[in-house]
C-alpha cells in the first residue's frame, strides 16, 4: 500500500501478522493540518510495516505490505 500524499505519519494501526479486510484503516497521515486515513485496498495479512509514527513520508512511498 502506497502513500497517497506527502505528510507525517500520526498513527500506525496494524502490525506484522494482522489480518485486514478491504477498507480497514492501516495508518493515518497528516498533511496541511488534515488527517488522511490510508485504507487496505484488499483483504490479506500484513507482511511488513515500512513506516513508524512520526515519520515523514512522500507521495507513492511504500507504507505497508499485504499478502
């Protein structure tokens, strides 16, 4: 799952091994004082979390791997 925008990660809601459903909130990115939810694009299991709370991310940066 890629970041839709540039901003700062304010929360990470999943960890490796979690099972997620399509639409589940994986993390929240703050950009220009707005919090943007990043949702799972499909059902699966989280295999890797590539960001941490407080980290700055760029648009299209890899956030979470789901298999």
